[in-house]
C-alpha cells in the first residue's frame, strides 16, 4: 500500500498544478462526451425529458435549506421531506446527485435553466463552507464523522459526503463551474487533514461504515487537478476487506449489503486507470463477473432486501424488495469502465439488459418518478417516489439514470479510432475529431432493425464495429443496400473497414425471438424474453399464480403475437394452469419495462404433466388441511399486516416487521411485542406459532400469557428451509373466565424475539 502511494505521489509531482492527469493504464476504448451524443425521439429521450422536468421543478433554496441550517445561516425555505428532511441522518445526499444530473444536462445540450439553478446551489454551498471555516461541507454536523471514526452508531455519513463531493466535481468537469472546483478542493483538504495521522488499521475499521464511492470522487478530483494528495487520499479509502479477496478471485459477498460494496469497486476501477495498479483491475473485473453473471436476476439487477443472497439459492430470493435501483446505476458505471479496458459483447449485452429492463423500468413513464426497488416477486407492484417527500437513495441515482442513458451507445477505440456501436438507440453522434456524424434511426426494440447514416466532412477511413448481440439469431448487415462486408472479431463485434463518405448507410437486422432464461440453481423457475427484453404477465393480488405445464423444450413454443401490440404474446392453449382451477388459463406477456400500474409476474414455475398432477393433489390436500385448521381456529394474527395487527392491539418495544418470500414477519431485537387475541372460556385450546425453520442467531425468547410464562422458545435451524407450526397447550387456569388474553414475545438482553410469521388460537 505504501509503495503504491509513493508511486502515485511521484506521478502527481511530475505534473503541473491544475493539469489533468492522463491514464496510466492502457485504455482500448473511450466514450464520447455527452455533448456529442444527442438522443432522438424514443423511449430514452422521453425518459430524459421527464427527468429534466422534475429537476427543473426543484427550487435551489429548498435543496440548500439543511446546508444553510448546518452552517448557521438563516433559511425560510420549506424543508424537503423523506431522506432530505432536517432530522434525517442522510440529508444532503440527493443534492449531490442533483448537481451531477444538472451538470450532465448542461454538458449534453446546454440546459440554461438547470445551469443557473445548479450554479446557485454551488454558490450556496460555498457560502456554507466559508461560514463553517474549516473546509467541511455538509447538511449535518461533522460530529457524525466523529461517530464513524469512533465506531459509534450512525447512518452512513461518508455515503452522503461522497454524493456532495461527486456533484461538485461533476459541476466542474462537465459544466465548467470553477467555483465548484474550489469548494471541492477545500472539502478534500479538510478530509486530508482529518485523516493524515490516522493509522491504516483504524482507517480500515472506520470503512466498515457505508462510505459510498468517496474514493472515486477523490480520484476524479486528482484527475482534474493533478494534486497528488487527493490521489493518495483516494487510495486510503480503499476497503481492503472487500477489495483484497476479489483481487485474489474469492467471492465473499453473501450476506453483505449490496450497494455498500459496488461503489468501492467503481472507485477501484477508476484508480486502476490513473495508477495502473493491476490488483485494482483484478478486483474490479472479478467483482463484476461475480455479480453480473452469478448474482443478477433476469432484468440485470440484483439483491433481495438490499442484500447479496447466496447465489446457490438465488431462485428462492424473491422477496418484495428485489433489485435496488442504486445497485444497477453503479453496475452500469462499472461496466462502462471495464468496456474501456477491453471491449466485449458480453459487457455490451449486460449493459443493454440492465438499461432496458431495470433502469428504464424504474421510471414512471407518466410522472417521471422513480423506484427504490424493482420487485420481481410474483404479484408485486412497482412503487414510485413522491416529488418532495421521498428522496430515497434511488431517487438520487434515479435523477442521474435517465440523463446518463446516452453513455453506452458509442465508443471510439484508442488504438486505431475505430467506432463502436454498442446500443441500438435512436441517436445522433457528432464525432468532431474526425469530422463525422452518425445518425442511428431505429424503433428498437419495437422494431428489429436499425439504420446508421453517415455524414463526413471528407472521405474518412475507419472501422465501424457493431455489437452482434448474443440473443440475436440471424444478425445481418447491409452496406449501402448490399449484404455482407462485415467480419465478426473475437470481441463479438461485426467490423466494417472502409473509407466512409457522406450518405453511406449500414442497415442492421436484429431478428428477435421468444425464449426463456432459468435460474442456475433451479432450471424450472424461469422468465420469458423477446430478444433482450424481459416480458411479464399481470397478476391478481391473492397469491395464486399460473404455472407452465409443458416439457422444457416446448416452453417458448406456441405463443401468438397480439395484433397491434409490440412484443406482446398470448400463450398456447393449455400451457398454463392455476392450482384449484379445472380449466387452463391464457397468459399474456408484454414488456416489463412498460408495466408500471399492475401487479406483475416475471418468474414462472414449470411442471411436467406428472409433476403438475402431484402439485394439484398436494394443493387439494393443503386446502383440506387449511379448511380443517380454519374450523379449529378461534382467532388468527397475521404479523406485518397493519389492519390485522391494529385489530389485535399490537404493542411493543424495539420491534419491527418485514417480508420473506410471500410471507410477512415480526420480531423484536432486545425488545418485545404483544397481541390481544380471543379465546373461548371452558374449552381446551392451544397457541400455534408459525416460524421459518432456517432462522438462526440469538433468537431465544419467552412467550408469556397475561404476564405469566408459557414457554421459552429457541430458533436455531429447527426445521431447515420450511415454515412450520409450533403449538403450545394453554393451561386451563390461563383461560379461566377470560374471553381475551395478551400473548407477549419477550427477548432477553442481546436476544431477538421471533421472527413470528403467524399466530393462531386453536381449539384442541
């Protein structure tokens, strides 16, 4: 580590003050600046314009309100809500994203309104920084950082400061705002002074708190200024507990908070480019491969309840909060970096998949509002932020997502100035360095073709490299109306080498077909795609969903297109069944990215005829058992369901609820919770509790009836991988003369009561 810092310092010392640092690592491809790629009418420009409208609706004084308060400057602005509210520990994070998004639109098309508004925010931040007087800049006091340094409880301050610093750097880098650079360097100087004397082991311990991509923001500041201190500081924020195993080819992600980790590797990737440290390249490439190839769902997103679940059981990790949108924002940033190192169709295919099926799917196409999660559990519905009362982490990345959607379309190769066409999006490239413009006319994915038309100031020789998608069978090119002329290279790109002139055209045929993709750990839980586009069905809310009953080879056969509706298909007769229904049902599939109102089904279970008969018989038995259970039930509590719990007078301390699979639960770490339930005087009864048989940890708790101990229960993988019921007889004296009792679940110190997935009073 010390050697790397010394090398970095030597490199920086050789540069003129303020000079931009050139990459030390070999880069094979570079994206074009935002001002050289113009989006033409289509879904991505529509998404961008909705985003622009929302950004323009936000008042600079409201965005600055908590910054002013923290600096002791009076403010009469109306506070924002949600995660930007004055009492939220993460306040200020969205403002950094706002600056980055505005800077991108200023760079893309010179948006004067957002340019003025963002400049006003920068000026307000400069005032706050000057009033504080140390270089520190935030919407919360620096005592939050003291708590991080001392390993005391606090929610992710460095995550927020990363967003602020990144926004300032982007305002300078993309919008040319010099004041932003001055504020950013003053802020970085404060960080440098704060950690100059901190030992490395204590620094690494501090990094156990979520710190976002602060290393990326600092290395970008180094790139912009040539000041070696900032590069060295970025390297001190490398979290070796994550980077070192990845560099050694070990996946240690299971059980970790997903988006805490991705920005560390985005920062490492940028550090590799500027330092040439091969260990950082190994870490970033291994991490990308682990997440993109082994831990991602069909839409390109990943995580369940924000966590990396075991990749060996990914098909079971389908809770209501899958695929946090922040994760994919960061994975696309990392994918773009890796593409620059070594272009490949694998990277291009992943970028396309995630861009259409997660990023585009995360925006409401009417309002422009954004999803925190894009849920893949059957029967789930997308939930969108409010314009002034949410400001989740994914609202911040969300306002950047739709103004970054030009980034992956075109790249130029550094070795011979070849031009990569990576995505099929209606757009116009101005390649000013060669006097060439390329207009891409396409209705993709509604149409299975794209046409490139070139304009050249003079005849110009270069290689056009067009991605040949892995999903495409029958990919073909026509040059000026004639077939052929392309050679597919080892990177998966079809290359045409010639001297180009104005009016040359390349027609790209991209035939799509209906296909399925299954989980690696469960080949009979699958999703449908048309080309790269994930398809979904709509669902009723009650939780009984159709299944595919067909041999594997016939799953994608027999579907018929729905006239007048692009990428929409109706299932073959008899292919889908519903438990308990006599007749098969018809399923209609349509693009997932377009569905934003209804409950959806993305993943479907598949059965053979014999398996379905067994499944139907099991369902009938289950229903008979349920009817018998209902006949014995005196009262039932459904934990996590608001009205049901209110009816049963829920009370407690340090308790909470959540979702697991298709069930809800409640538990109480270092606390308790209770319900008031009905009983029948004079009858023998029991208390039945439903638990998840794989629950582990310090889950030992007392169950009390009206304050008297009934039993002590421990949950420690009691019945792995299944839900089960534990029934406790209720002594007659506990019920004598009572029509209601209070059932309390009480944890001892350092213990957790629950999780409880269900509760019934049963006649014995």
